[in-house]
């Protein structure tokens, strides 16, 4: 083929496919992904790396266009059309799974046939994994191996960074959770209660607020000590969680003071049922070191719907007023703040 690209310089021998096959060891080392094609388009020699992509059958004697599908340039279905792509970048894909994408360059041989040198291009990472390639499958001068090492190192760094970010995020969440949690009872604390209350008011969500103060708790501390008092508070916290729902907020806001925020509850009858259940549970004796601790509770209740424009401070003030009305009324009872009292 006069005017075609030569494998050697202009004064070198015009090698054909047989001559190149004789130099197979040299080309296998320098270009392990090359193919030697004869005039009919059949593969006469395959480099070791490109052969590794077909581990179950040798590529020798297979027709090039039956092994590879040309994506660009298109409409290549014959050896003549393939030879016309000489010197142009080829975009190919294996016809067999996993259909690895390849780049290629075809060089015609003066004595007939051609050499096609292939590379993975941007698909190298996936190809290395899919075909279990190693550094030995690439020429020593090829930067692919170094690139893979860099990509692997970058992936390791990114993974470490992701893990560190997750740990930091987890630590921040834990710290925030701790900042909103009462350490003795595991309930929400005053700060969390303020946050929930402000959010519900801002969203216009109806709710009921119960202000609970334990009766006779001081007697437990005085007679059995603070350890008994802590035990009682933890027991009380469990009882409060048992009579409320997961979406409700139960907070310890003082020594023996609690606030229950019942979300989306505006029915007085249902709220009374919850208050009565809580009062009954809190009057049950709490055993401590073989001795019963007896307490009760007084509850002041406000409904957000009784206020034209609810304000957190006013709701807490009115619930506190209702709470002390319950204490003056004999304790172990609940009292609703007068409707419209804070309007």
C-alpha cells in the first residue's frame, strides 16, 4: 500500500503480518494491547493484555470486526472500510460481556494487513477490575499503573475523609442530643422544651401543655436520701413516657418539675384521660431497697387553642398558675387554666 503509514522508517524493511508476528515478543513487551491483522481482517497475533480480555478463547484467527464493534467512526463493516480509518482515533467496544470500551489506532502495513494498537482510555479503572489486570499487563513506561495508584490513593483518602466526616457528624449529633437531654432521666431538658414550644407556636400546630410537679418528693429525699430521690425521678420518667406517645415531648425542667407537650391534641376529654392515667400511675408505690416510696403529682394544663396568639412565656406562666391551683385544691389532681385567661 503505497503512501500508507509504515511500521519502520522509510529505509526499513516493508514488514507484513508474518514479519510482525516474528517480532511478536518485542511488540508484546512494548504494546501488549496490539493486534496484527491480515489482508482479510483476521487476527494473526494478539498482545498478551488484549488476549487477557478473552481468557476462554484465543483471538488468533478471529475476525477483528466480529470481536470488536466500532462506535466511531461508524458504518465500518469490512476490512476495506476499516483500513480507510488509518491514522484516525477509533472508539470500539468488545462485543462480548462486559463490553469493555477501548480506544484504538490502526497502522497499515506496506506488505498488507495492519496493526491496531488499543488502550482503555477513561475506562481503565473499570477494565482493571473487570478483567483482573495488574501492573504486569501494562508496559513499564505506561503511566496507567501510576494513574491507577493515584486513583486508588485518592479513593482511600476520600474514603478516610468520608469516614472522618461521618464520625464528626455523629459526634456533633451526639453532642447536640446531649445538650437537649436531661442526664439523670434521659428525658428532654428545659432547653429542648423551649425549642419544641417555639417551633409548635411558629407552625401554628395545636397542642396541650401539662406542667407537672411531684407531691411529697421532698419527703423521699429527707427520709431515704438523694439516691432514693434519683431513683424515683427515673421511675417517674418511665411512667410519663408510658402514658404519652412517641411524637409527644416529655421534659424535666427542674428538680421535680416536668413539662409534657402533647402534639396535635386539642380535645379536652382526651387530655383529661391522659392526666388521670398519669396521676394514677404516679401514685403507685415505687420500691427502693425494700421500702416503698410514695409520691403523687399536681398538674396544670393549658391548651394552645385557648389563646388567640399563644406565647411560650404566657403558656408556661398560666400552666404554673393552674398547677398551684391543683396543689391548693388538695394535690394529686389536675387543673386546666381558665379558657381565654391568656388571650
